[in-house]
């Protein structure tokens, strides 16, 4: 599975952004999708995840209430909408697929559970 993240760029604090993650194969629809981010000098951190049927989502406390993750399995694409952006949201954002996820369990937040990763897209929030 190849993943392509897009939609990053420069946004002012308080603004919104929408990231997309397009996959090359239908295997995308069989796995949970996660968004992660990594700021300079920091470890990669979990942002949000959604299960394979789109009915269960999990968010990091830092983005809860401001972020919405969604997916369109027919288009092999996932999305991350971020509102009320903050300078602390500045990072490279990555999407990833957890193909070993169990539908009855919540999406997992640790990056080691994710098997396929996109190349990342830079998001910069100016104050």
C-alpha cells in the first residue's frame, strides 16, 4: 500500500486546514487509518485515527474538539480537518495504515502498530 499525504501549507493561527491521504490499493479499506505528526526536534506523535468502517474515531487530547478525521473507502482516501489551528500544530503530518487492526477494538494510537506510511506533508501555523 502506497500512501500520499497532501494538503499541507501555511495557515494563520485560528484558521483551518484539510489534509488528504490517498492510497494506491483497496487494502486501504481493510485497515485503520492514523494521522501522526512530527515537529522539529520532537518525536512523532499521534493525532487521530479512524477504524476501517469509519464509525470509530480516536483523537489526541491536543487536538480533541478541533480535529475531525474521516475516510471515503470508495475513493481510498482519508482526511484530517483541523480547525482553530495553533502554532503548536506546526509539524510534518503523516498518514498511516494499520492492517492488523481488529474491528471490535478502538483504533490504536502508537505508531508501531501502523504498517504503511505516507511521505508526510508540512503544515506551518503562523502566529
